[in-house]
């Protein structure tokens, strides 16, 4: 979110500015303001010292680690990582679901949190009451340490979505469950639409009461190989809904091709010697290899709806002509990344609000800021906009992302191969 918007919100709520930020030389960044706002809402949402509050603070202390793009690497780097066996790199299947962080506080049950922060209270969304665990899923063990599991929630069954259609992929299915109210979510799972949590990392904390979750998790410096040992122990003690993601260290390229033949997304390559970098996207740690990276169209990006345009063809039908899409740069500026006019007819009707009194058309305000997946074939040199951009309408509006997740470094815009 823009710093100006955050400052205005802080002024309205009476939230004090932090004295020092996380930027270079203590510079205050947008994320520091979001943390301050999160602290404000946290104090009003959770009782002091409560178990739920400890879970939330533990989740807030980490930001899920991201993966670097394979197609942005040199060919010699690609070969040495993907095609050489028995090196420090392993391959894991990349799942198309919702990023979920599972937390454990000693003596309590598991809790399930969104991978991103809410754009309302700047806190992670608690989905615990939406999740039905298996017979062995009581989630109570005598561990002395707290931990957080990084996972992807998927659902292999077809689920009726909120608009009355059947889901066509795991992303839609999970959205239909976690995007519902808790009663409907539980009913769907009791009727066979089981949520599976594909677990790929475990972050170990020391005693939450002593730490207060104010410091960095202890296992940030532990290697992935060591963290996987904790992961297997934690998953083994709990529920059949949690599954440890398989790792492949030999024939990784063959494994990737098999994933693609099955119509799945791709793989994530991980360095077993590296620690967990909260919020990081480093090519030394984790690399994503997706089908779209191997063809003429580059990797897709997340962008949010920031406006609309009129076109003669659709204006005479009282419909919007196209959507303006934007991202945020690392400098907290909003960047208009694309304009898309290819919109399915039913979606165009849904996007168009009723006419104003003066007869002008507007985009339905409910869609402003919503996130979609965008592909493009070319990036213009002058304005750094995607040309021939297309929205993945098959996926549609992403319920697991907010506009704050749509961040690109200006260097990424310059270096993209779309």
C-alpha cells in the first residue's frame, strides 16, 4: 500500500509513527507502517497473553519465503541446478493452492493462518475454524518448543463455488472452502471435499512465553535439511490432513517433465544447505520452474484492478471496455502495468456497475483492488507496461491474495522476459 495512504490511516486511528524502520540506515518503509497498524489492531483483537494471541504473533514474526524465477537465471546456472544429480539442490512439486502457515504453541491445538496479511487490519487471517482435521488431528503434543509449518492447502475434489459453479482446479476448490463462512467450509469437508496441507518447511521457535515472538525464529539459520527433520516429526505427530512434500534429488528434470505431463504447475528447486529467509526471494535458496517459463510467454504475475477504460464497442452496450491493472514497486509507487480488453461476456457484465445519474459507466467498486493473474508477451521500453496482456480468467479473482502482494522491483520490470 502507498505510504501516503498508510500515513493517512495512521493519523485517523491515532497510531504513532515507529521511531526507526527496517530500511537502510533505519529508514521507515511501508512495511514498517503496516506493522504499526497491525500492532494497533492486534491489541484490540487479542487478550494480553492469550494463546490465540501467541499464535498470531508467531505467524506475524515470519513472512513466507518466496522462490526466484528459473527463467531469469543464466543457462549455465539452470543446468548446474536442475540437471546435475546429487548436488545440494532438490526438487519439490509446486502446488496450485492457498499458502497456509500452521502454528503450534505448546499445550494447544494447531492453528491455520493465511500466507498474506489482511488489507483491513494488517493481520493474518485465522482459518482455524474453517478446517476439519482427521481422526488423529487433535493437535496436542508435549513439545517444549513452538513451531510454524509452511504449507500449501489443496483440495482434490470438485467443490461448488460461491457463484454456483463447480471448481475446475485445486485453487478454485480451496477458495470455495476457505472463502466461505466457517459452517459452510466444515460442511463441504464433511461431505468429502477434504483439505490437504502439503507441508514443505518447519520453522522452530523457542518457548513463546519467553520470546514473546518479538525476535527472529531460531531456525532461520538452520539448514533446510535440518528443518525437514523437525517437519517430519511435527507432521507425524498430528493428522492425516498434513502431508510432507516429497523431495527428489536425482533425475530432477525427468521429475519436472513428469509433473508437466500430468498437467500440473511445475517444481520448486531448493538448496538443502540454506536457512529460511523470511519474505526472501533468493536464487541461492529456492527457484520456481513453471510451464509458462519454458515457452514464448513468460511467467505470470499478480496484479490488482486499479481502474477501467471505455471502448466504443462496449460503451454503446453500457458495459466497460477494459480493465487497468497495476502493481506496487519496491519504492511504494503504484505502477500501471497493463490494460486488458479481453474479458468474457459474463464477467464484463459483472464488472460493470449501474449507470451514474449523468449516464456515465463505472467499474463496480467491489472489484477495485482485487487481484488477478496476468500473462504478457512483451514489455514496452518506454512505459514498462505489458503488451498483449491477458488475464487468466480460468482462475479469475484470487481470493488468497491482496493488492499488497502485487509488488515488483523496478529492476524486475526492466529484466522481465515476457
